[in-house]
């Protein structure tokens, strides 16, 4: 690949005879905004178009904070961070520490991606919170296009830095990232990565507009993994704090037990004092807080009376249904949940107003916030509430776990297990499938055959085929 910045880079490296020394500066700055600071948004489009329009930012979200980590560090520490959404305080006076792995709620991540708090400009951000766009590009071309755009962005950043200061320490990192992308290997690497995510050659050649939401999400993940942003924000939080809390408490209990048994022997007393200093240091640094278990999301489908067969009769049905006949029992009630069901909600109503509109018999006081101000997870729960109240005989579910946390997935699994009606489920979520699937059939090479083993066995088989 030839470019002006690359030529300058090669000339600079050839002329460089020794290691350059750079002056390190420490800066602490405060930004208070709603996504309108142009300079702070300079690099936020690194791996994805994180424009204000794409994040739908207006006056509904405000954030502020103080950057206290070293400006050139890759770890990020922001103190006095506060975030509000539609006037409701979500986070107040908090400390944010990101060490290549922290995750959080959707609004919080969108706030970081929009640089509404000070994040060092050399850290590019990719927010993975939605599937790949449905378009005419196939999976491989979609990933490659993103990589080409990333190279263009990096080259532009190099050009800007060379204009300002050709000794800027950030240049070396940019040169390494451009070299690592290596456009000559795009096709092979993209194919290998997608294969590791479960794509066959036929699926790789498929246009994204012809893929389901679950497969498009895999394409989006492949895009993120391929370009390797400095800061990858994944909108799927998992918390390990409880494990750390118990480990620390066990360690403290062990030390206290030793101190209590030391008695009056001089050597043991000295050891006891030394052990006490360990506890004192832990407390001074701040003990891991106990995780308060939130109330579990619970729901169940109402039991339904069995209908005399046939409930649904299919007569020579092909995938297209053209010219074929489906006979449906006159009393059969169907309900459907899909990964885009929340888009059908009336966003200008509150949950209780919406439910009263759908089910006139409902009474009671609940959250009066407008649906458009709710998180994706709460919108999903509202759709499930509507589905449950419709008392269906058969429930059709297409990727129902996309915006559910692990506890909610477990609750959904229990509801499916206990439901006396029928369920047709399409899902890529192994946590849900492992709890509700009684037997497994493998669709491969235009045939359907029984799979000998559990869903975990199948998952391990897929993992063994990954060659990334």
C-alpha cells in the first residue's frame, strides 16, 4: 500500500540513527458535555461510525468527569464521573478504571464512546452494541471494508501528527498498527476469523441483508476483532466482583484465625503483628465491596388448555410457502417474540399506558417513564410482559436473549420448561439452549441427523474447529 504518510514513515525510520527521547506530560482536564465537543470526538470514529447521529444523542444524556490517569497510558482512570439520562441520575461521582476488559450498561458505554468525559485522544474506541448493517456486502467484504477504512483513518492520523510534531511518541504505535493490519492478508485472515465464528464458505459469501440478526452480530464481532481497536466496548456486562469479594474475605478470615491463635509466644506475636499489617493495608487500599444480588426477573407463561389435534397442519409446505396450505385450529392463539420486537413499542407511552392500551383490564401503578427512555433490557422485558398477558397457546421466539442478562435468561428457560403450551425457539445462546433442548439434531449438508452428545459437547466441537 502506498501513501504519503507511509513514505514519510519509511524515510523517517531510515534516517533515525538513535532512540528519540520524548517529553512526557501529565494533564488533568475536565469536560462537561452532551456530545458536542468536536476535538474530543476526533478519534471516536476509529473502528465504527460513532457520530452523534448514530448514537442518537441530543439533550437526553449528560456526563462529566476528570481524567486522572497518565495521558499517554492505555489504561484509563476517570474520577468524579456522573451520568444522567432524561434527567435521571444513573451514575454519580464515580471512579472509572478501564483495564482492557471492564464492561457496563448501554448508556454508560455510549457515553464513553462519544467521549463525553475526557479520554486520551490517542485511544481509539469501538462500541460493539449492534449487528452489522444489512447491505449487499458479504461477510468477508464487510470485514475487509472496515479494515480498509481503519487503515485510511490511521494514515490520516499519522499525517496530522507529522504536521504537528514528527517526534510524537504516538507515531510509533500508529506505524505498528498499520503494519499489523497488512492489506495483502485481508482475504485470508478475514476468512479464517469468520470460520472461527461458525461461518461456512456459503455463509461467508452471503450478503448481510440476507442474514439473520444473530449472524449479522457475528459479522460485527468479526469486524471488531479484525481491526483490534485500543478500547473495545462490549455491551454485554459480566461481573466477577463477587468472586473477588469471597476470595478476599477468606484471606482475611485465615489471617485473623492465625492472629487469634498466636497467644503470648514472642515469635508468634511478631508474626501476628506482621499479619495484622496485611489486613491494615487491605483496608487502607479499600476492600472489595460485597455484591448485592438484585431482584431476579421472574415471569411465567399462563397455563393453557390442550386443543384437540390438529393444532397446526402443514400440507406439503416448502420454505417459501408458495401455493401450499397451512390449516390452523380456530381457537389457536399465537404469540411471537423477535429480536426486533421492541421496535414495535409505542415509544411515547409509559409502560403502564402501553399495557393498559393493549389490555384494558390492567390496573396498578408502575414506572411512568416513557418507553423511549428505557434501556434495551427493560424494553425487552416489557415485550415479554405483553406476550405473557396475551395467554398464547404457542409462543414463537426468535433470538429472545439478545438484551437479557444471565439471570433473566435463566428465568426465561424456567418459564419455557414449565409452559404447558408449545414453544418454537430460534437461538444462538448456549446458556438458554442447554436448559431447554432435550435432544439435538445437526443440520449439515442438506440433511438433518441426530447429534450424539449434549449441547456442551457440540460447543466444544465448534471450538476445536476454530483456527484463529
